[in-house]
C-alpha cells in the first residue's frame, strides 16, 4: 500500500507525520519511507538511516557529433524547452533547460546525437536502526528540476505488495507534488488552522480530485481556532484523521531532531489506529 | 534623495524549508514601507504561485486578472490513431496508455505528459497534436503600499517557474514605469525552478531561517543556491527562542559563511492572530514582540541595501 503525506503549505508537519507513521508501523509491517521532498529533504535527520547505496539521479542530455552534424536545425525545431539553439557554426545546448526527453536524438536525420548522463542529484537508500527501508533523493544545488528524481526514486525499488510505502511529499501543489501523488492508494494531508493552511489545502484537494485519490486530513498545531478549517474539510466530505494540539515542547523536540512518537509515545497507538482506519477504508472501497 | 536606477532594486525573501515565516515577514515589510514610501510606489511579487498566500493578509483591490497559458500537452486523435504504439516507446514520462474507452487506440494522460512532443514527431499517422494549456491566472492588485503582482497556478500544473518569471517581468515593467524605489519578492520554499526564477535578477536576498535540525539543513541548501547565483544575502531567524540551541547553530553557520545575521524574531502567537485577521502583525499588534523585532529587521535590511547602493527608500522618513 502506498500512502503519500502532502500539505500544500510548507512547514505544516509533513515530515513529522511521515516519520512517526513509519516508526509506528515498522513493528507490524514491512515499511518503506521515501523522502520525495528532494529540494529540502529532512527525513534522514529524524530516522538516521545507514545509507548503503548511492546512485546518481540523471537525465539524458544530447551530445552532438560535430563531424556528423550538418546544422540542419531539426533538433532545435523539435525541442519544446528551448534547450538547443543554433548559431552560425554550431548547435548550443543549455543543459539546465533540457528535460531529457530524447526527441532531438530520434529526430536527427544524420544520427549525429548520442545521449550522455547529466547528474541532477543523488538517490540514497539504506535501512534505519529500527528497520525502516529508507530512500531519499537530493537535488543538486542550482538544478531546477526535482521531478525526474522523484520519478526515478519511485522506480528504484521493486516494492512488494504487502509492504507499506510512505511517501513524504514536497510542499506546494505543482508538478513535483503530482509526481509524488501519482498512483498512490491514499493521501494524508497535513494542514494547520489558519487561512494559509486552508487556502493551500484547497489546492491539494484539486489535485486529488484530478488523480481520483482518496484522502484524509490531519490538523496540526490546533489552538482552539479550528472551526473554520474543520467546516471546510467537512463540506468536502473528507475525514479528519487526527488533531495535534500546539505544544511548545513538541516544537522544540522536533527541532532537536526527535520524532513525535519518541517525544510522546502515546501517539504510536493513534498512528496505528489511523492506519487501520485507512486500511479498512481502502478495503471497503475495493469491494464497492 | 531618490537614487535613479535603470531598474528597480529587488529584494527576495527565501527560506529553503517551508513554513518558516517568509510571507508574514514580507507582509510586515510591505506595511513598514508605507511610512517611507510617500508616493505609494512599492512593487510586490508573490512568487509562491502554487501556494500563494501573501495577498490574503494585505488589504488590496484587484485591478485585473489575466490568463496564464503555459506549456502544451499531447492529444491523440482516436480517429487517426491506428494503435501501432510507436508513441508509447518514445515517451519517457509513462504518459501514454491504451484508451480505456477504445482498446485499439492510445490515450495521453495529461497529468503525466511533460509536453516534449516526442510522440508527435514519431507518430506515422500524424494523429498527435500539441494543445496549449491554460495553467493558471495572474493578477495585479493595488494596496496602500503600491502594487502587487500575484498568481494562482491551477493545482498540479507545471511551469511554476515560468509563471514566476512572467509576473516578475510584469512587475518590473510596472516598477520602471512608476519609478518604484523597491521591489519585494516573497519567494517559494525549496531550491528548484520557481526559487531560481524568483532569484534571477534579485539584488539582495533575505533568508528566513528556523532553528532546528531541519531548518539548519535547508538553510545551508538555500544559501548554497544563492551563492551559486552570486546574490548578496543577509539572514534572520524566526521563532528563535523555540529551540535556542538551534539558533546558536545558525549563528555559528552565519559566522563561518560570513553571512550578516540582521536579527532574530521570537516565537509570538500574534503572528498567527494577524494571519487570522487577514492583516500584518506590525499593523495590528505594533507592540507585540515579533513586531518590535520586525521593525529592527526592516531597518537593518534597508541599511544593508543602502550600503549596496540599492534602495531609493529614505531610511528616516
């Protein structure tokens, strides 16, 4: 089963939920934790994995053989991303604009293009001391595109059907979030009771509707001002899975690198109960 | 004295990690600029186009909404498709499937399509066309401070970087037209394409860091990004007293990297209260600890920009 943790707004507690859920389930399930926030990955700071494998996340960029190139300009014409430009005596590549789609390579009439690997980040995986299978991607500084790394991470391991895969999504509601949410079974949305949390939650609801993914919401840092956001969630007929009150000692504990279930062990039961709810919800849905 | 420059100086506010307080700090700066900015010609850009919140806490009137037409997506004509599957073989985005309604032809999942058009050039039947997509709206709104350019990317769309570049360009044109003394850009989280789009052309960056392991980790990544693009950078710490050890670590990092730390904002529930009231903390609660700290940070930011020869705002009114 694949469960993504998403939020829209940044800093609402996605990683807090994802790491604590992983730690709560590892006693009873085979658990994979995938940190898909490749621009700002933080899961490793809480789970302390022993990294066993490391490989480059790449996109394939064109290399033009100048002996074969006749400067016909076909590659420039087919490139939708303006990554190739033609000057008087050569074709110039802007690698940071290249999506690695391969279109120029296939369309070159002289077969003058080969593809070389352009590393845009790394994918590391290993195991945590409590037995969680850990994997994260790290986007290289100044590289613009997180999405290919997320795509490669999701293909990286053949994930067995009986394992629970927890995907920690990036903030926002654009392409990298969609790449994380694609084909997951369920999404847990983490929000906070404020107009910002509410606005950005609506953005994520839009994505989930398009992708037809069922979801539930966790309201984090409640402080007695939840009625607004509760009403919105109710109107959308989405279950509220959990509410976590604001607590300065939790905030400080998480800042120091500890997970919620380590700080307040009673949450472990609540995460297990939440997972059971999701599991039975999905079982019913499959039957219907 | 107003410094005349070809282009309005740009201050970009970034963080790496999400939720550190970029938008609240941007809003406070916008409010605090009102007293120095008699002609009300501040230019503001909300560059977090897929979670655009700044305008929710500024009192503005919307002047105009424009459509944002982004990239194109492939569409297969079910009449022309003969089901050869060449398109599937060239697609690197796993976006092409058998049509669920008609198993003999293919169908493009618009959510997965990257818009590369490789399939279009491969199809022997010329059955595939690229259809440009309406991917969001961008807006121009007017407030007491001046003008804000903001946008709403439709959920799940690509090209957030392209939309950021577009609204920054529109903002720059307006800024030049009215000789705006300063442009404030509220940036997105992360370090990827919309962040790069928000940074390009910026004259100075303010990083809003949050104490803690995650905050420090992401601070290092956004700082490395700004260094790569050679943008002068200053730093402030938000929620500094929530985890004092983390603030010490940030101070240490700032010393190591020679980044000027221009102030610390204590954890203050007035910031949340101001957001709920749809306003700026410095306007609603001027005596609150966060507001007092923000006044100092705003002054220090202006001082720093002035030292770089940047802003036309007069520091002392």
